[in-house]
């Protein structure tokens, strides 16, 4: 099974993205709520239905970029969010690993778990490339295994080893504010690209 644009188009066409929450994840919403500078460039990779991006826009953030490999999805977002596009919001259809840019913050919400686990080291390298010096990756990772993916699971020990290869881990701990169905199965990560 190749996790390409056709695969994701089919999932969005049939509405079978089983990990979509229908709104912003509580841990990320609360993280966003404590951000003071609303002008920082923020990236949401593999944005899906872009619940976190919509929340950022509602909170008056002014420099949000989303990318997803599914053209069907990004066209839907362009229609839903046309009042913001090319102003506070940039919508990109494409492969995250081809993305160019420089961001102060990357928000991770179910993109990491949607990737083939063989790409996880490449994911961390790409994060390092996209983050500005002093920039942060923040988000939610699954702390559980799944029978068949996506989503693909993992655990704290594995993530510590993986992310600390290139980023400085600030936080990697159990979420205390997960929605009830996910309680006890999520970790919150914050990791920083050290200023050289």
C-alpha cells in the first residue's frame, strides 16, 4: 500500500480518516492559547481538515501555512477558508518532504503517525531544515501501537531517541488534557532547534 495522494484522496472522499477529531486537539488548543506573538510563521504539515489552522485564524494569528498531499482536501480548504487564503493563510498541495520555507513553530497533529515509520528519521531531518534557529516543534504523538496503519504508533523511548538526534527535546510527557477516547495514549512533545 502506497500512502500517496490517491490514497489520501480516497480517505477524504469517503470520510474514513478515523483519527480526525472534528475540531482542534485539546492539548494543541491549550498550547496555542499560551502563545503571545500572533505574527510568528507557523506550519501545520499533513494538515488534514485543518482544525488547528482554523483555530489559529480564529485567534488572529497572521502567518499560518498548511500543507497536505491530498488535492481533494486542499481544494476543500481553499473553498472553506477563501477569506484567509493568501493573507493570513497559505495552503500548499504537495509532499512535506519537498517543502521549502522557514518557520518559528511547527504544529504536529497526526501527521507523524500518518507517515510510513520508515520515514521518521527523514521527518526529523526535515523539521530541522524548516525550523528557524530557536524555532520549535510542538504537538501530540500517539503512545500506543495500532494493528495496521495508518495511523502508526510508537512510544516515548523510541521518540526520545529519534527526535534528540537533531533537536533539543524540551518536553515529552503524557498529555493530561486528551479527549476521553484518547486518554492515556498521547504524549505532548516540544522540541527546539538550537540557535547556532
